[in-house]
């Protein structure tokens, strides 16, 4: 199960709408395994397939990673759709493995219901709330080519992305 390289902004592969998975076969299972390894290696709480350069509607999420947290669960999810959204939304800080080093406040629904296939290809319906719901919304955005910075107001986005570009240039210069 190799750790894959994470695709970094402004790579165009992050802007593509991803294709649905027709069948959850061994290839998809291997993709999910690689995504899990990559997510843990990068200390992320979620990862979407386009972030390792794969144009498929697949995400992995492990929002509460502390072993003693009763909410701790690792999910490999295929073709997720939001079928219900709760009334309330809240702002909280987000970051992204594809735009490392910057964080911004994003408004998300605090409760959603999704329908999807799990890693075995079974149809599932999940009610998600709080942080896990936030991670799902962030990762599902990736499947439509949307990044968390797209949700920020114009000036905040410009300032943060400028910071990011400077940091990336410094990284390359090292
Ligand atoms: Zn992200």
C-alpha cells in the first residue's frame, strides 16, 4: 500500500469534476487503501481521489483519530451525494493537504445526510454532524473541483493564496 504524492494547488487536476465509480472492484479498493495510507502519512483527516491525481468520486475520512474517542471511525466512501442538509451552519477553520500552510474560516452545514457506496460496494446512508460533517463537505467539494479557498471572500482568498505562493517559492528555493 504505497503512499502517493499529494497534488498541490494550482495543479489543474484539482479543478476537474470527477467521474462516478461504476463498480467497487479491487482497483477501487486499492485506490482507497492508498488514499488511507497517504492521509495518515500527511496527518490529514480526509482525502479525495483528485488529491492524488485520480479523477474518481472517492473520498476517505477519519475525522476523530484519537483511539479513545468513541466517534473514531475510518470511512472509505464512493460516489457520495448529500441528500439532506440541516438548518444550521457554522464557520470554522479549515486547511487542505493540497494547499499546505494556509487556513481559513469556511461556513458549512453542521448536519448532513449522505448516500454513497462503502468500500465493499454496499449502499449506505450516513447521518453526519459537526466536525465529521465538515470534513465530508470539504472532501466532497474536491470531487467537483472546488477548494476551501473558493468559499472565502475575495480579499481573504487573495491574501492567503499570495502567502501560499511565497511559501511554495521558498520551499523550492531550499
Ligand atoms: Zn482539501
